[in-house]
C-alpha cells in the first residue's frame, strides 16, 4: 500500500501543480469534473505500477517486508531482473512529475514576479493633471489597477498554497524516495535507523496534510467552522 500511496501522492501533487499552472499562466477555468477525472486516472496509474510485479509473476521477489516491519514495498536493492524492471518504472513514474513540478513553479514564480513589477511600474508612473479627460482616464486606470491587483493577489495566494502543499509532500516522501534510490544504486539495504526515520516522515506527512489544507483553503476552513458551530448549537 505504501507504493500506491507514494505514486498516488506524487500524482496528486502533480495534478495540483498542473491546475495551478493553467490558472496562473493561462487564466484557465478548472472544473470539478477535471479534478475528479485526474484523481481517477492518478489512482489507476498507481494501481498499474503496483500490479506490474503480479503481471510478471515476480511479486514474491519484487515486494518485501522491510526490517522495520511497518511497510511492505518494492525491494529496491534486489538484483532480480523483474524487480529491476519494476524499480526502473517507479523511477520514471516519479522523475517525470517531479521534473514538471520544478519547471511549473519556476515558471509561475517568474510570471507572478513580472506581473507584480509591472503593476508597481504602472502605479509609480502616473502623473497628476487638471483636465477633465485626464481625470476620467486616471479614474479608469485606477479601476484597472485595482482589478489587476486583486487578480495578482489571488494568483499569489494560489502560488503560496500550492508551494506549501508541495513542500509538505516533498518533506514527507522525499526521504523515502532518496533511500529508495540509494538502495537501487548501491544494491544494499539502508541502515535501519534511516529507514525508521523515512517511514516516520511518511506518517507525519499524512497527519500534516489536512492541517495545511485547513490553513490555506478559506472555503474548507469556513465550512468546517460552520459545521462545528452548528454541532455546538445542536
């Protein structure tokens, strides 16, 4: 299950990043059906990756109970040819989303930074005039600036929320991914203390994720507070 969780988590964060990328970079409108469809595809891909060893009839060699006895996952250090194929697929499945996430947030950061600088230049370049036509133009420009400011503030908020979710995911699953690559390259199991630390980080990620969403998503926070107040009144 931890393999499904790892692949599904990175896919979900990739979907969040892709939606934020489309909204901020291309002003796209993301419908709920898109999110539901992506979630279904994400878990389907995760299930396919996990069932590859069963299709190759190598599940007894590709999966193993780790020394911590907390997880049963891919045996990254195995020399078995079928397991090597499975680990290679896992690396590819993980490397592509992580590369896209890095590219997307770098592009979003540059876009938001340019927009904020342009907005500042627009505000500071205004000069007062006395003519009525100029006053009207200035009023229109003020209205346009307010709209731009609100739009950039919304995009900046989306950026901060997305970065927070991604960082929590990377901090939670990052050690596990790194140890998996270590075992894959070195072909030896990692020391037990590192494995314990990585699995504790995974569990902490599961606990912290709802807190991050609660902090950064105003709608979810408002709905939860509303439900709690209604429960107290009843």
